[in-house]
C-alpha cells in the first residue's frame, strides 16, 4: 500500500487565519479580554491555567470555524481515488477533546482519510509507519525532514513559516532543502508526486 501523512491545521485548513480574525465566545469575559491577544498570537504559557484554558476553548472553536484551503478537496480526493493512497492524518490536536468535531469537519468538507492520530513527533511517526511522504506546515518538521533521507516533506508556504524558511540560507530560491519542498498550492504537489 502507498501511504501519505497529512496535517490538518494550516495545511488543509486556514486555522491561523481563523484564529487571528474571528470573534469567539468564552464564559469569563474578564479572562477573555485579558488573554485573547496572547491566544491569537499563539503565546503558550503552560503555567498559566487561565491562559491555557482560554487557548483550549478558542482552539476548539477554530477547529469548527476553519475553512478548507483552496484545492485541498480536489487534492485529497485525487490522492485517495485516483492514486490509491492510504491517507493518515497527523495532528497536534488533542483528539481526546475534539475527535468528534474533527471528524464532523472532515465529513462536512468531504475529505477522505483512512486514519487520524495525534502525533507530537510526526517525523518519528512517519519513520515507524514507513510513510514516505508528509505534508505539514510546522517549522520543526520542515527543519527535521530536510536531513531525513527517507521522508519527503512538502509544506505549504504561509505567513507563519515563510520568513523562517527564507531566512534559513540553506534553502534555495524555490524553498527546497534536501527532501523538503515548499508549495503555494496543491497543484504543485500533484506535479511533484506524478514525476
């Protein structure tokens, strides 16, 4: 079987844009007002329970509100139905709290998949499962996969990784380093996978 692993947030959807631009509800308006700017700027302070609870609540709302990225539906259906890939969704989401909402969002957007897992280290997960292709936007995976001979990583070039990548001088002008390659749309990835 042919396996591919794909991230959800900011890869298949517009999570960060949703986080930055949406209005949210929260039961304690004082805590909301105090910390919402930190949540929208992805500040993590695990010792601050108020901030972490608000962050968790806002992220759960974003999972429902996020919109599918252009071309993602066509790409996922192409992978599954035309190319016969087994699709493994890997996410940093804590699925104990949002598996039903995540599955509902995937179903509502008609995105095919075979498995969904929370994976804190997606590179290791792919190596253990012998998955040769990962599509993910996370900086840590972009760095790590650039030196991994086994794994091909494609990442969407977006605002939270574009500056980081272009400042990393080992990347050439087309956002490529070793087995890591940046893309602007899913049609580019299709072209690379056909070759």
